[in-house]
C-alpha cells in the first residue's frame, strides 16, 4: 500500500488513511485561479496538474531501478526494444530510432555507451553491407531481463495504492486520452 501524502506531497505519518476529500497542492493552485478568474472552468487544469505531478514523482522512482543496473532510462529503453523484438534480438539503428522516437544522433550516443558496456554489438547488415545491425549481447540480455523484472515489481508497488478496478479504469482512461491527443484531426 502506498504512503498517504499530505497537501504538499510530503509523506503523511505511517498508518494515516487516505482521504479522497483531503486537499492537495493542485487544489491550492486551482483555488487561487478560481478566486482570480471565476469565469474559467478549471477541471481540466486540475487533471493535467495532477498528471504532471504524478509524472514528476514516478520518474525518479523508476530511474532508481535503472541505476541499480548501471543504466540510464534511455539505455534501458534501447535494451528493452531489442529484447521485445524477439530472437535473434537484432534491429537496425533506424528501426530503434523510430521505435523510441529518438533522433539518430541521440540513438548513436546511447548505442556507443551500451556497446562500451558490452550490452550490444554492432554488426554489418548482411543484406546491405553499407549499414549496421544492433544485436543484444548475452550480457545485455541478462541485464535487461533482470532490470525488467525489478522495474515491473517497482511500478507495481508504486501503483499499489489503487485497487485492481481503479487501475483498470485509470488504464482505460489514459488509453482514451492518448488516442485523443494523438489524433491529428482533434
């Protein structure tokens, strides 16, 4: 179970039950705007504010796990993309860039670090000797599997303050919002 938070996102004393009516830091911002601009409907501002704060709190909690394995988030993402691709765990740098929505220069930097650490290797593409393929090494495979196991447990713990039904509802709403935001015709 997650630790209840006070209005300033400071952990409440252990054993303090969560009160859904208790104000949080976003409520203070919304209340100030309501006082100054009562003509605005601020419901969406409250949701976006909370989503932003959730992201700010989740990010460092996830980074700590990647650091345990000597990885930065971006490096974990590269290893995970290779691992998810299935055997033989090989992708082109351009395919990795596309999957991770990253520039080729950014991808090159990540690949250089991972190659130096022995997690990936560059090999000539047999179909096109002018280009390379990126292959997950045995060390990279073992590292990403261990990191993914720990990452999954960590994220599960971070979201343990929600019931399975609440988690499913949140997932469905987030999926719907992502589809809406990604629609170029919205």
